[in-house]
């Protein structure tokens, strides 16, 4: 069995991270120009000194849904943003980040015949 090409995998992962960062900076910059620098939950105000603690939250939890009017965004401080994603996890059992990549539910029954096998061996 051939071994995976680690250098190729590293390049793919690095490119995916760069693309996500570019995408993040694009909508973050637009959201910061569009909305006042205030957390939408706790109303904490931000300045240039602490602006890095203000994040853009996607209301529908889809990071690829970035309409030009900003209708899917809200500015949240780090703490309120973490709380929002924790509430999503508590409600659905799946984190918002994993929701898009969630595997399909298992449909096999690997122990279906175990009872009869155990009876035969006894």
C-alpha cells in the first residue's frame, strides 16, 4: 500500500488555511466598515486597541454565506462568540464548525448476530 505524500498533504492544508484566512479578512473588513464596533450581545464597545477581540459571527453558521449587504453577519466579542457556538453545540449536539462536515449516521449493525454466536459457543 503506498504511503501518503506528506508534502502534498501539507501543501493542500496550507492552501486551505490561506484561503480561509483571505475569505475571513474579506468579510471581516467589510463587516467592520458596515457596523459599529460594538458587540451585538453584551454591548461592549471596541477601539482600534482591542478590535482584534471583536469577531464576525455568521448568523446561519455558514461561513461561505457572505452577502454583500452583511445580513448574515453580526459583530460579537470573543466571549459572546464562543458562547453562541457553545449554545449551538448544546442544542444540536454538533458544533457549528463541524455541522457542514458531519459524517452520515451509521446504518450497519455489526453485533446483529452476536447473540446466536454466543449461544453456540456456550
